[in-house]
C-alpha cells in the first residue's frame, strides 16, 4: 500500500568557531586547509529542527525551509542524500506493519521539513545547524549504523562548518590527509558540561545578508592571499595545540587571547584577499576596541570576541556575572535604534541582567 509514512525528527544547534576554518583544498568534497575548533551553542538558541519522512506515495525528494519549498538540486544536498542512502539499513516498524529493506531505500523518496528557531535573515550562520540536522535526521530515519564522527564527514559535504554541529561542547574538525575525505571529520574535545561557566552572547550588528558568501570568499582567499598560506601552515597548527590545552584546563586568559587573535587573523586574511573582503563594519570594530580596553583595564581577559563572515559579534564571557555586566554595557553603548543599532536583538539569557 502507498498509505504509510515513516518519520524521524532531530534538533541541532549551530556552532561558533574559536579557531576558524577558512579555505578549502578540495571544493567538491569540502576539505579544509587547516583544523578548526568550535563551541556548539545551547539548543535553546540558534538551532534547527528537521523532520524527515518517507512514504511509497512520495514521487520525488522535496524539502521545505521555514515552510517554504526550496530546491534540493544543488550538489551539496545531492552529496549528503547520496552518502546517506548508500549507508541505509533495514528498518522495521512492527506496529505499523512496515518493513523497508536496505535495497528499497534507493527507490524511496523523502520529504524534509526544516525550521530555524531564529530569523534566517539575521545573517547568522544557519547552514551549520541545517546540514548537521538534515544528516542526523535522515541517518535516524534510515537506521544508519555510523557513529557521530562518521556522520560528521557526511554533513561536511553539505557545509564545512556543519560537521562540528554533530557534537555538543567543544569540537575539533580534523582536516585529515586522505584525498577522498574519509578522515576529515569532527571529534568532541570535552564533554558538554566541561566548561559550563562560559556565557555566549551574540550581538546582531546588522541583519543584512552578507555580500560575499563563505564559498566564494574562501576561494578568492585561497587563490590570492599569501597570509592564508602562512596561517594554515605555520600559525593554526600551533594555535590548535594551545587551544586544546586552554579548553582542557578551563584557562580563560589563554582561551580568550587565542580566540580574539584567530578571529582578527581570519579577517586579516580577508583584507589580504584580492579584491579585499570586508565582513566587519564600524560597529564591529568599536565592539572589538571596547572589549580590548575592558580586558586590559581588568588586568586579565573577561570577554572574548569572535566574528564570522559578517559583522555580528559573538562574545564569550568568562562567567554569568561578567555576562550580565557585558549585556548592560552593550545596551548602554549601542542602544537599540541608534546609528550603531544592535538591532535590539541581543541573544542570550536576558534574565542574567537581573542577577
Ligand atoms: O561552512 P561554511 O562554508 O559556512 O564556512 C564557515 C566559515 C566561518 O564561519 C567563517 C568559520 C568557521 O570555522 O565556522
């Protein structure tokens, strides 16, 4: 009968890199030029929820993002779907009397419904959570036996940074050596609860979509920036070692110093690209100056900043007290609806303001 439908749902938060991925050595397989390290956000903010369904009544693979149908014809979607289908296993639901054999998956079509719990237009990384969630929910539906690291190597082919969202806490994406990408995958560095004191606040500086996509930006940097070559070979490998140490020891001074330096170097690589790429704006620069001054006046870092391919600031406070102070100061110095509008959209737990 064509009547039955089988479904699976998953929820995946986005992640923020503290040692950045910037540059591919293989564009199709999405293999990076250096390792990267990120922190996965709490699922209550910036996460994607995806439900996937299979039915003999479905005539083609289809996907809806926030209720609007989108095309699945892109190479990245196709890579993920192909990789997952090839690993699908037998599925049996005795209650519903459904039995799908391994070989059936090649002929069956899926419907995918995905929702972001944050404004997609806010210019916040959504592809990381999106592809991680797509891969994870399909793997659940098709009963894959692969572990999260192996699944991360599939999510990587959707969007590089997505591979790091398969785990919570601090995560490393190992660049790998293989030409086929089998060893370019994510591993969890420490368990989720390891560094609970940290509070992450995202200051939305501009809700505009970025002008240069990460894909074309990376391509231009790889082709023209000598600083990128130097960074990938000489700088990042050392920083990765130090960052892993800092995370293991919950050494906030070292963590903040490395995070800020790496964000600044990533944006320096963008400036070193021809033509140069500007992701940060004046408000981003003012936030950096402000945090730098604050940290210096305290004698040791209280807040770390990092910026991705856009002007929005990701601020990591050493604890809740600092986070409350930070939130108050941000709203004071960058009041909503002024010319340096923070868009009145400061994510994070506002209850800390009242501590
Ligand atoms: O995975 P992509 O193509 O969205 O690239 C992400 C690039 C950065 O966010 C700037 C850095 C990173 O490591 O996430």
